[in-house]
């Protein structure tokens, strides 16, 4: 049936788009955010992610990495110390909302 075929193709395209939702983005997690679910979700949609090595083993880059695009924190960015120009400071909810919508939400 042609209608079902079109629907299947559309669904496959949506899944491919979602699988690459965060492709090319590099996230650094603050110590106050839920690390395990965020790492799983960010990597599942193509993003790179790390955290402070004092929080847990397995971190792959430090907070000072100039290629980080998004820093995930659950507090006021003004209390974060030195802010890096060109880096988005977002809350964990931004990650969840973007994945649920199957598109990146606006970074404020």
C-alpha cells in the first residue's frame, strides 16, 4: 500500500533527523545536573558530552575546552564564575525538551 510506504519513509527520516539532533555539538555537564541520563540522551542523538573529572571517571574533555558549545547547569549562569563567550549556558530541561520536540529548542 503506497500510503503506508510513504508513512514508513517519513518515520524513518524523522528517526534519522533525531539521531543527529545534536551532531556537531559539544556539551559540558555541571556537577549539579543528573549526569547519567543526560550523557545517555545527548550521545543517543549525536552529541559529545563530558563532565568534571572530579565528579566521576570517564570524562573526555575539561570545562576549559574551547570547542564546547553548550554548558549544562541547574543554577543561575551568573554564579558560574568565568563565562565563555560563544558558549550557550542551558538547563537540563533544554536537552529533554529538544529531544521530545525532535528539534533543537532556542538557546536563550
